[in-house]
C-alpha cells in the first residue's frame, strides 16, 4: 500500500447528542478531504466518552455509542467492519430498590500493539452514533480522533474507497 503523509498529526473533536431520550441519533463529521488528489485520513487513535446512564431504581439503563466510517442506522460494535470504536455504559438496577450497579465497556482508546495506524478513512467523513435505553434525559457522545492526511496512489485509493463503501 502506497501512502505519502501530507500533514502532521491532526486532532478532531466532535460530539453528538440524542435528539430525545433513548432515540438513535447520528452526526456526520466532515474531514474535508480532496478526493481528486486521492487524499485519505489515517487514524492513529480514537477516544470516545459517553454521558452516564441515569440511575433509576429497579430499571436497567444503558448508553451506547460508536464511530464509523460510513453512515449507520444503529449503533455499531467493533465486529462491524465500518466501526472503528465503540463504547457502552450500563447501570444494572433491575430487581434492586436503589440505583443499581454501573458497568462500562470500551473498544479500547488506543491499540494494544505498536501499530502504524488503526484505520484509514478514504471517503470525506466519519459518523458518530449514540442511543440510550430507559434514560429520563438525552445523552451525549464526545469523540476525539487523532490522525493525519495522506495521499494514496490510484490503486490504493480505489481499493480503500470501494472497501469502505461496501462495508456500509
């Protein structure tokens, strides 16, 4: 794969808020890539922070979020080829008189091995998704992505773009 780095590390921060409590919401983050120059975004790391679920007696509550390279109709997980990161916060209170016990799960904010990168975005944007379950208030997903711009050769750019679009 032929990639030529064309920028220093860039940090992109964004957020998405549910439009109403427990409602799937997605936002699009424009990378302003130049497809005519076969520009891609090489992702080095992703950090996702979710609002806490509501602690409601005798009710299980959840907040889930993901970052994907293509638009989705649901929150994804790292088993989906277009998802780069995901997070989940739970409070298990079913059957309890109090607010329950909290649990968290993240796909990893940085890779466990010394990788050159964790993903490449060949289309012009990425997407953030969030949804809560059984919460009284709407929830937020805050994201930070580290990466750099690079120019791909024609064959690499075509393969990356096709792969990304087919993973939708």
